[in-house]
C-alpha cells in the first residue's frame, strides 16, 4: 500500500500544504492545498487524505520554496514534472495544460480557454475544472477570470486571487474588475 506524505509551508497567505506519494523513488504530487479565511491548508489536506505522514523531501522542499517566493511576488517559472496528472479527468488535463501556458502578467477568460481547448460553449466546464485544480499556483488558475472582468473564485479566496494578480502587474478598475488589456488566447 502506498502512503501519502505531506509538508506544510508558511506564506504571506497563511500556509499551503503539499501532498505527495513516492513510487519507486519517484515523487508524484497529489495535491497542493491553500489556506483561505475559513480553512487552514493542513485541515483541508486531512479532510481529503487519511493516513498521511509528515515527511521531508529535497524535491518537495525545493518546490515549497519556489511557491513561497512566488507568493512573495517573485517571478517564478514552475516545473510540472512532479505533478501527477493521472489524477485529473481528460478535459481537466486539457484545461490545466491551457491554463499553464498563460504567462505571468496576463489573464484569460473561462470562455477563451474553452474555445482554445475546442469546447466553444464550455466556459462553465473550464470554471469547474479550475475550481478542482489539484495544483494551484504551479498551475496558475488565478489567471483565469470571467469575461466581464470579474475575477471569479479561487481555492485561496478572492482576496488572495486579486493580490496574486496585482503582484503580476494586473490592474483593476475602481469597481474591482480586471482591466482587460492583457488577455491571453
């Protein structure tokens, strides 16, 4: 039986927790949990995974440090080699792949991403896939917004999503909507 391991890291947004497995000395990340105003990342992890064990790993610690740097405003390009995409359903994989190509400092809309992956009327499908993104931050789902400029939801909460977009240089109107001058796809 394979065990799941976890490590929790501090950040300017409380904590985040990385869950992973080891399979033949290969690390496969299962989930990254963010904290929000109501739930700590560790609690979310414990609800989703039973029998986890606290463990340290050079690869996980390296990724955790990169996520911390990103959450502190540093431009980071994440490597996706450790992510276990086999846990995602096929359409979600397409959505996450499209989302991962949106550069820092840019946004896209759920509708544009849907068109990009070949589901022209699939904005809701994209939104649902991103709401279940197992790898937030590494797959930058905070860069997906509504077509009208509203930011939509995010696992870490809308305040965190807005702050991440602002750290990347995204500008908001007085009404709290994203100015749509740097839209990808």
